[in-house]
């Protein structure tokens, strides 16, 4: 068990060499550390994502670290049990996804753009005179949290607790921790669920016109109080949105700036030519996507890339590998912001493609425009 954990951690830290070998292999490659067959080539990834009837998302999201009995007892004090958009298919998935698509539509993102710009300017101003900053803590974690809080209609005073709870939920699912730390994370997750439940009740009572109100109207229609089952579903989907919509944007801001500043010629190009920012965003998302892979489970015996897969087999659909496929991109391992635009898997494909991709792009666009304008001399700290 410990060996498998070490191997899984090594793969997650540096997956790209594994991807490269898998793309050159015949058929699929089995990864014991992930207990799944790796789908690595662009064409195969696209094939899986467009066939949810054969490759299901139901039960595809599982904790890498199983909770202890004490953690399970703590989690039982929360509000749980609702299905989420990530782990449903067919009509159930469409019902859960529809309010997200409406609430994250292009017009909604455009209306939010002035607020994004205002908060980006304020955050940069808070450290611009200091000469240095820990950019993840001081900016990359804060901007997406504040934007998501505004979109969902949270009281600004609640946003730090909401974001903290989202990080703790992610850690509890995917990061090994000592027993006491696991238990503390479970308590934080339960506190988040009760906070979200109160927010849902207020959004319902006030008929709010924000993303939370959109979710309430979509998943608990009618004028009566949401049932316990509806509240559990709303809490689960809000919690899922916090992890999927905040942590991924934070990661993308961080990796984009890292790659732009590692070779400063890229950064200097953006400073001199801000019109190149959209292309730089697409290249950053291709080169190092914030979500590397998702599991899918086969619903029947089938063959993919010449590999026979029994019913109930887990496949790991690697967006990060598809984006480095040599048959799709020239010099795929080079970070090149002048690369001609080509559709990638950075934000998924098919029914489960990311409904918040435009919001993520807008936050990154504002970030790069603000930093190249305000801090053109930005550099990585030594070491």
C-alpha cells in the first residue's frame, strides 16, 4: 500500500514522461498506482469523452485516501448525499449542468469583468511596492475566490471561510495527512457544508439573481422550501463548484506565470504586445492544464485502441497527455506562445466539458494584462 502511494505521488508530481511512453506504446498502458488504464493519445481521449454511455462518470470520482472511521463519523455530521455534475451521466447530468451553463454564460462573465479587473488591480497594489510577493498566497488563491464569491452572492466576510473549506475538502479527498489533520479537515468540510446550506436558504428566500439563485431555481424549483434531499444536492454541487471552479483557476494562474517567467522572452513579448495574451493563455492551458485527468468507468465490455476492457474497468483519461500528442502538435513539449491556435483538451470535451472555461480565461486575461502593465519587471525569485 505504501509503495503504491509513493508511486502514485511520483506520477502525479511528474506525469509527462509516463504520458510520452504511453503514447508510443501499442494499445493502452495499465498504471497499477492509479488502478486504471491510461488513455494518453488525443484521438482516444476524444473518443472516450464523446461516449459517456460507454465510459461513465458515475462512481468515477473517488478518494485517493480512504477516510478513517473517525473521519467518517465526523463527516456524518454534515450535509451529504447529493449527486454532483461531475459524477452523473445522461438526463441527470443535463439537469445538474443546465443552471451552471446559464449562470456561467458569456454575458454573465462579461458583466463580471469590471469586478475582476477591480479586484486584480487592488490585489496587485497590495504588494507592488514590497519588491517581492508570494504570488500564490497573495494573488492566485485570492482572486478566483473573490470572483467566485461575487458570482455566488456570498457575503464578502464569508469568502475566506468558504475558500478555506474548499481547500480542506480537496485535501481530504486527495492528499495523505496524519490522522489528526484528517479529522480537522473533516470538521472544516462539515462547517463549510452548513455555511453553504444557510446561503442556499437565503438565496431561495430572496429569489436572488446570482449563480446560487440559478442553482436553487434549477435544482429546487417552486416557491416552497427545498426538501432535505434538494438541499443535500445543492450543497454537494456548490461544494463541487468551489473545488472545480476555484482551485483549477488558481492552479492555472500559477503555472501560466511560472512558464512565462521561466523564459523571460515570453514575458517580454506580452509586455510589448498585449494582444498576444489570449494566445498565451491557450498555450499555457495546453502545455500544463489545471486538471490532468479524470477517471471513467466502462459500462460494458469493449475495445479501445486495441485493448480489451471488461465492464466496470477504470480508465484514466489524460487531458495533459492529449495536449502533448505529437500527432496533434508540433514540438508539443515546447512552451510557445506564438503557436497557431488549435483545439486542445485543456477544458475537456463533450458533455462534461468545463462550463466555467470562459470565466477562467477572463481571470487569466485580466491577471496577465494587470501584471504586465503594473509590474513589467516581474521575475521569479532566485531558486
